[in-house]
C-alpha cells in the first residue's frame, strides 16, 4: 500500500491506515503524505518508512515505484486528499499499473469520473471507493433482506444525514477541515451535498438496489458569506416507481453524524441508524417490530455474517466498516495478482461505477437545487 495524503496533520489518513491494517492484508510501504515535503518526510518517518520510500510529490512516487521489482513496489495506492486532488493521482496510478482506493466523491467533476471509469475498464485494475457506511454488517443485512423480497416491492425511501459542525463559519478560523470543504475551487460544485449528501444517496441505492432516475431539489447556504451549499433536500424517483426523500445538512446545530435510513415495502419496512450501528429495526404490518443485533448471530443473512467480526453484544462501528471495504478490496487485488478468480463475496465494495453515479448525483442535485421553478431533473448522464 502506498498513500497520497494522510500526513500527520490530517484526520482521515489515520482512519484509512487503521482500516487497511485491520486484517493484516496490507502493509504501508511508501507515500507522499503532504503537499509540504517536510510534513511528508516527518509523517513517513513516524510511520516507520525509510527515507527513500517517502516522496516529495506523488508524481515522483508513481515514477519511482514503477521502477522497483514487482515484489517490492506498492500494489495499490490509497488517495486521501481534498476532492480537487483525486483525479490526477488516481489516473497516474492506473496508468502506472497500480490499483486504487480513493475517498468519495471520486473526482472533482463528472467528466473526470468518466475518464477514470474508462481507464479502469481499459486496464482491468481495481478501484475501490470508500463509501464507509456500506461496510456496516447491519447495512449489508438490510440490503440482503430487501433483495430477497422480505417486505414486498419497495415503495418509499427516507434517508437523512444531518450534521451541525458548520453552523458557524469556522472555515475562517483555520486549523480544521472546513476550509477546503466549503471552497468550491477545492471541493467541487457541491458543499454539504457533495460531502455527506453523496453518502446518503449511496446508502439508499446500495441498500435498495434501486437507481434514482430523476429528482427535484433545493440547496442553500444558510451561513452568510459561504459560497457553497451547507444544507439541502431532494425528492427522488426510483426506477421501479418508488419515491424517496433525501436530506443532508451541515448546519443542523447539535447534530454530529446522525445518518439514518428507512425503507418501506408493501408488507413492512426497516430502519438503520449510524448512531446505533449494530441494530437493524424490522417493522411489519402484521406482527411486532423485530430488532436484529448483529454479531455472531445465526439470524443474519450470509453476507452480513461474513462481514461481522465480533460476537453478538460487542459493538462494531466506523473503523470496522472501513476495514470491510479494505479487506474485500485487498482480497480481490491479491486474487487478481495471483491470476485467480476472486470470491464473489469480495466484490462487495463500492467501485468506479459507484463513483460515476456519485458525481452524476452531485451534477443532478446541483442543477435541480438552484432552479427556483422546482422542476424535476432527469438523472444527468
């Protein structure tokens, strides 16, 4: 594993490293950890890397790693940078023959996302996108129950992701991650919708297995002077005729990461909350509510059980969900390197197609969100 970004002055890089190391399938061997060469060097040394595998630029890293013998160079790169520095290192990696893990949203623009998809298809390399919440065992259990028709045809989807950390314009204070997230030159054209709305959108499509075909939306920047949305909501239409509501806000003062989804079919529905990640509520029209507590639980569907690490009653959370993405990705890559067919269970991680869908969501919701006529907008391809 190599890394672009994730230096000692960053938050998410440490999360990625913990997740990657969780199953002893990945080893950090090199990196360019910051745009500041001194921070990159000090960070790499803190991660116990030799100086000759700590790089000043990611271009230098890809060039030098490609010259090393196959058993020494990195096999894949994890890109954990602000959105505007996703595409170039990802494309360099693919051109150099390296697999890729990348934070969401996949790119700065839809055009870039399509180019990455074309390169992945051309090279046959693997790209994983860290839509973390799809890694929770309870989420996988929900997906399997909906897929087998436990609740009948899906009719309604409600997904919400309220945060409150941007209720004031803290990006002007510095020393936090708000600066680039509220700057359209670095985050892209969407703020809250690009940062957490994409998580809500992906969770809904992942759990239901349904694709959004059009939406109607309203986006707004509540904090004076902020040039990009910090709040938004969308009405969704799905391919099977189901409808949904998506809400994402970073000005819901007092909220943290209160992601929640509810899905209803003809015969009942289910609910999952990120604040109680081990629990899945099953709701029925003809019998009492059931609460599934994940863990080594015989009632779980096979895919959920495969992605469960602890006995029932021992909480699993954010890090383990991240870890499931890295484990499935790493197993897939190792099978490809060995010329073997990957286990179908390993394919259960967000990929480049999800990345393109995410950028299409951003493009569509921004197009709709600032149209005061509140017209329905077809999914932008």
